[in-house]
C-alpha cells in the first residue's frame, strides 16, 4: 500500500486518524494526553516545546488537523502559540490548563481557541474534539465559495453547545480573507488532501515567473496603489482572473506587513548591534533589491518559508522588510528597484551583514528568532533559494541549529515542498532536493549510496529517496518529507545502527572534498547523541540536544564554507535584479558572509546537504546540470545568472 | 490459590488508596488506558511523574529558600506541579498544591513553607504506596491492574 493510500484511508475514516499535535511542557500530562488520544484512535504528535510545535506546523500545515496546547509553558506563552497558529496556519487550537479560572478561559476564547480543557483531562472530553476540525473545515469551504452570511448561519448550525460559537463567528470573519488565501494556497499547492467538501476551483499555480510578473506589476503601480484589476492588466496573463490576483495580493500584503513587524524588531536589534560599514549598505541595498523579489514568492510559502530565515543571514536581514529595499534605493544608485512604495522600515543599514558580524549577527538572529518564535530554518530558505524559488524571507529562525535532524528535514522538506509546488520549474532540481531532503532520515542509505559509487550517483540517490520514502511508511503521509520531522525520532532510533556506517563511508572518499564528509560523521555523532540522550521520550528529543551538535558543527563550518558559494548565489540570483554590479556584490557578499552564514546554519541537515552537494560535486558536470534548471529558471529573467553559477562552480571546484 | 490471595490483596490495596483519598478518579482514567498494547501504562506514568516531580520539588524548594519569596515564580512552579499531580490522580498531593498556591497568592511565606513540607510528605507517602501497589500488582499478574471494580 502506498503512503498516499494510507493517508486517504485515514482521511476517509475521519475522525479516526485525525492528526493532532499536542504541546505541553509537563511530560506526565503530555504522555497521558498522548495515550488518551491514541485510544481515541487519533494520530498524535507530541512535543514539550512550543517552538518545536511551531516548527512542525510551519513545515507543513497540512500535516495536522488539530492542535492542543497547554497554556503555561516556559518557552512560549500558550496564548501566543495559539495566536500564531491561528494566524499562520488557521488550525483549530484547543487550550489546555490545570487552571480553569473564568478569566483564563475567556482569554483563551478571545485569542481564538476553539475549546478550553481543564486538566486533568478525561478521555471522554477528547472523544469529541474532532468536531472542531469539522467545523473549521466547513467554515473554510464556505468562506471560499460563499459570503460571510452563510458562514455565520453555518456556524450557527454546527455550533451546538459550544460556548465559543461567537468566537468562531468572529474568528471566521476575521479569518475570512486569510481563509481564502489559505485555501488558495492549498489549491495552488497541488495538495488535495483537504476537506473533500471543499469545492474545487480551477487551480492557479503561482509559479516563479508568474509571481515575478505580479511583483513587477505591483512595483510599477506602487504597493499602496496596486489594485487587482490594474495588476492583472499589467501582468497580461490569460488564465489569471482578478480574483486570483486579489487573493495573491492579499497574501502578499500580509506578508509585507508581517515582515515589517519583524523588521521593526530587527531594526531595534540591529541598531543595537550597529553597522556603519558602507559596504554593508551596498550589500544591503543589493539585498533589498534581491529580497524584494524574494518577498514576492509564491503565496504558498507564506506559512513555511514565511518565517524562514534565509540561510544567509544577510539575505534574511534584507529580506525582512520590503522597506529595506526602499531604504536601499537612495543609497545605491545603481540599483533600480522600480518599486513604488514600500513599507517603510529602514532597517537597511542595520543588520545587513551578518556575515561580517559573525557572532553578533547570529545573536541577532537568535534574538529575532526568539522574538518571532524561532519558526524557520535558514536552511529552509536556502533550500528554497537553491531551487530558485523566491521565498518570503523572514528573519525568523537561525536559531534552529537546535533542531538538528528535524531542522534539516524541515529545511529540505520545504525545498521538497517547493518542488512539489512547482513541478515544472524544478524538474531538474527535484531529484537533488529530494535526495537531500531524505538525506538525514535514512542516513545510511543516503550516504552510502552516493559515496560508494560515484558513477551511479544519480540512480543511487533516487533509489535512496525511494527507500527512505518507503521507510517512512509508518507515518501516513503523501509526502515523504512530512514523515521526517514527525517520525524522526523513530527513524533516528532505527538509524542508530546506521549512523556509524556513515563514518566509515565518509572515509572512503579521498579527495579534497573529504573535509565535507566530516559532516556525515558529525551528523552521525550528533544523531547518536540525540538518540541516546532521549530514549524514553522519543518524541521530545528534537529540542533538547542542540548544544553539543551545534558546537560540534562549529568545527565543520569552515569546510562548509566552501560549499556556501554554490548555494548562496543561487539563492541570490533568484532575487537578483538584473544588474551586473549587484551580482558582483553578491559574490563579495558570499565570500564575506560565508563563515557567518554558516554559523547559524550549523544545522545538521545543512551539513548533510553540504555533503550531498559534495557528493554531487564529484561529478562536476553533474553539479552544473543540477544547477542548470535552477539557473535556467532564473536566467530567463536574469541574464547574469549563468555567469554567476559558473563562477560559483569554479570556486567550488577549486577546493 | 496464592495468586488469588495476591489478587485480593491488590484489590484491597487499590481500594484503600481511593478510600483514603490518595487517589482520585483520574487514576481510574489511567487504568482504563492500560491495555494489551500498553500493559504497564499506569506504572510507567507514575514513574514518569515521580521522576519529573522530584525535580520540580527541588526547584520549588530552592526558590523557597531564597528570601524574599518570589511568589509569582513559586505560584508558577506549583501550577505546573499541580497539573502533573492531577494528571495521575494524586489527590492529596493536589490538595496541598492548591493550599500552597493560595498561600502564594496571599503572600504568606510561612504558610507556603509549612504547606510545602506537608506536600513533600504526601508526595513521598503516595510514592511508597504506589510502589507497593505496583509491585504487588505485578506479582498478581496483568489482569488485576486493569480491573475496575466499582
């Protein structure tokens, strides 16, 4: 039975197999709750850290149907998590607390919880929580197809004895636009595993090209004056309707708003850190340009790439505010954004060059992460960048070095996601990304295959991908990537024996790139650490073991640097404005930022990816080929990409 | 015969835990979750609880030693402790937690410390009783622990 079939079966039997994510810092409660939910025949993912939960959700919102979260948690307030989940993922969230005071319950309701449970929870209370999922889905489908009136009446019908009926109405009204956007997202995703009652409209895939056109149109009109009709006219696309553009514009605006908030935070932070280097300014402006385009990534990245900190801290910085671009403009005459207005957050000067700021920038990133809920991995963005897909960069989460294996899977997963969303764009890069996305989960298969036989590199990669896909069969999911974070603990346990093999494998390669292969061993050792240190609570292992691997990877970062150029330019190129000067700066930036860039990225998966790349680089031509589709994607619009890519490749091969 | 005797003893032990107020309904919930796929669930949860709660108690104890008392922090710690205690149905422990929190809210440091000592005592007593209960239950065989005489 394929994974997809399993997933479908479970869906059909709803509420059986409903996927619940539970978050509670108290391990006893968590365990009890998890067991109870299992008893109700739900599919449960448990974590004791709110940030892990957020990560999991951001990685793929469609992987969960419902979230249950404790109110009082040390790393993040439960209400905050509730808000974020509601905003970003629009999933029903149930609050959980041992305190049942009326004020708290009210607070839960006003923050958007669809229910509030008081500990200790009895299993009877959990048997009916599926109703929240159904209600939400019905509301969503109504939003998508009808007006708000129908929503209200529908909610009224299925409100039942729910005290939060009003809240639902309010929620739905408030979320109506977001729902629409979310639904459009889902439509565009190509994922059709949502509520079957959702009406299917002809899908508009916001491809890279399309989005670029959109952004160009918006820029021309000015972000404030951009109206869907005019944008549509400017874009001159046949199959696009005004509604498509409207919803995309909405998402885009939301995104800008969000990053402007983040940018403000960053500005404060960066102001503290300070950066007066003129080169920074240049780079910043460059990034601004680049990032503006990056900002206009396809809508579906809203949830995932949205919070991602681009690999390059600099990119991340720049990306945050479109306002950066604005600020950049005056300071860099050579860069012509051609944009109208941007949300004016002049963070540009500050924090643009994490590269040169090493620790401070990373700290900055960390701060930002913490402030902004450590959502995403920069690796993720990198992956996205590598694939040439513009993402909505957000200086969100470099601190995800913590989530070692899961992070990398997330990061790569996103790439995978991107690929799936833009199949035609990423045809060439797909295999590459798939492989790397699976690279950590089946550690052994991934590494041994390519390392052992370079000639059959491609085949072994795809077979490794296949094998890992089936390995994760235990978790119903149509996307192997999905399995990785959730099932990571079990897979890691499985891989425990595989891990040492990586060490032996890595020693097999004797070329300058062996230093890259340190990474697998690093990964393996860290993976071992991860596994060993948390035998009983496999599901919470993700968050605990950050420190040692992180430090461990410090040693490797230099070796990683050599690979950075390969990645960065691709990421940059995507957002590159067609100016040769900016390209040049990009290169400079790469060299500057590499060491720092890597520091935050000492995520194991990142290393894995590097090693993957290393193996890829064994066949220089292969590398180029891999890059080509991505480059080709961009080069249509940016003629300088090829030059950059070849330059990068040369750099790589020199090592 | 021996087995039956043990089983009877186990049942009696269990009953007394309830009648004496050491455990409440939540414990029964846990028992109901125990089945073939999870044969030692209740004991596992209890073990998990004790491991976790010991740490919590140490934290609270340290906080209590610092004067002036940070009642907010104490309250937060105790809130969490109360939550996990209620999850296994530790009735008396939970009651002491509640008392502690009330003293915290009143800013009564003395009351807090007194209650904390009581709490520790209850915590330890329950631990001993549960250990004895589980041990006997294991001797009796799997059937006994899953039963729910009512």
